[in-house]
C-alpha cells in the first residue's frame, strides 16, 4: 500500500493550565502545606527561570521540577499561576 503524503491536522494543545495538569505529577507535603510537583525534562525546559531555593538560574535545557500549592483557597488556576521552577536538588532540601 502506498504511503500518504498528506499532512494530518494538528491536535489542539490547550492552554498552559491544561498542558501543565496533563503531565505526570505528584503531591508532596512541605512545612504543613500540600504542593503539587511536576518534573520537567531537559527537552521540555525551553526558558530560563530563577530558582526560589538558591536564587540562581535554572537554565533552558536543564531538567528541574515545577511546584505550586495544592491546597490554596484561590482555586486551581490561581495556584498554577503562582507555580515556581526549582532545581531538583533545591526542591529536595527545601
């Protein structure tokens, strides 16, 4: 059977909130608060961020974790907007 050279329509990716929730994540408790933690692979890390643990840059292309409050009173969208990108080692010792 011959191969089709037609382009397939792209699947909608959704907004940042939906994409963030779609990935693998876990819930951890730190200092009496619940946090949602999602690992980010080096391939997914496309921007530079400042790690709140050490104050240094989490460079693009560096695997790290993203954490946000899981028990906030303002709702999921507000908690996700307040997410922070941490070096994996900084998150472990926080």
